[in-house]
C-alpha cells in the first residue's frame, strides 16, 4: 500500500511537471558521454559523464537559483537481505527480508547537498538520496524491522561503492551548462540503467528528463554469464568437470615432483 501511494504521488508530480512544461519555465536538455558501457576481462571501473544545458524561455534571464540533481540507478531486481548473528562464537544467517525492486547500483549527484535543495517530502517522491530510497518488501513486515533491513542494505552497498551520495559534484556554468562525473566500480552489475536529471527551482522540481544507459559484458565474460543464466544445468556440469580436472591435474603434478 505504501509503495502504491508513493507511485501515485510521483505520477501526479510528473503530470504536474508535464503541464508546467508549456509554461514560462526553463527546460532541460540532458546527455551522457556513453549510453553503452562494455565490460571486458580487464575491466576495472569506468567514469560516466552526465552533462547538458538548461534552456530558458525567450525574454527571460538565466537564474542562479537553479539546482541540478542527477540520479543514476539500475538494474532493478528482487533481492534478499540476510542479517547475520553471532551464536556460540559462530556467525550464522538469522532474520531476512526480501525486497521486490531494489537497484543494484544507485548514485545521486547534486549541485548542493540534497537537504539544502528540497524538503524531505520532495526527496521521498523522487528518491533523491540514500535516505529516501523507496524499497518495497515482498511480504508483511514491521516498519521498524523494515527500516533496519533498508539501513543494512544501504550500508552494505555503500561499502561496496554501489550506493553513493555525491553532494556538490554537479558543476553549473553560467546557470546554463551543467556536468557531473560518476565513477562506476569494477563490481558494477550489468543491465539497464536510467540517468534521471532534475532541474530544481526554489525547492521544487521544475523539469525532469531521463536518459538510458546499458552496461553489458562482452567476449568470454558475456558467454559465461549467458551460459549460467540460460543453461544453468549445463553450466553446473561444466563447472564440476573443470573443478575435477584441475584437482586431478594438481595431484598428478605433485606426484611427478
């Protein structure tokens, strides 16, 4: 129910933006340095440049009140978060919670800290910042329990450089041109991403535009990934065969030595 309310609220907000688009307000023209990133065997990360311009209606002046927030997010998938507890000196999996749609990567870059740009309600609607991610549990769960698992997921992915807040990382030149650089770690998941740019004036979202980005594996990495996903049984047999062969080879070499 909470997720449905959130989606309806955001839909109404976007409709409002669309209506205002015909009014006398600035318009966003966003772009990305590359809409397709290929991961090879030697991939150790990449940097994505998100840039663009704010076009102002004829007869109006540029304003220094404009803020830009860019959210790079994806791929969205179901995920299970497990909590570990130490029992008798051994760490074991205890409670767990499943989220229906959690991003594998999430980064928000902004011209100023989010709390200085919008209020909490607006940040919640547009999911601006790690504290405002809207993650829906797969089943019924106590709100305090849910908050604990959300905090755990955010902390885990933040330590892995997969979730990040990047305040003051969007540079705006002459209130017209803007750019932000977001570093992708080597462990970035493959899939489809959205780069959503928000133009914010006086604490309100005045315009929003989305660009799509795809991160994919190529070469042997892509072959192995496709094999494991589409032919899981065959992939398992090959993995077992390789393990047995390597073990036998190592034993044979030691006997010869």
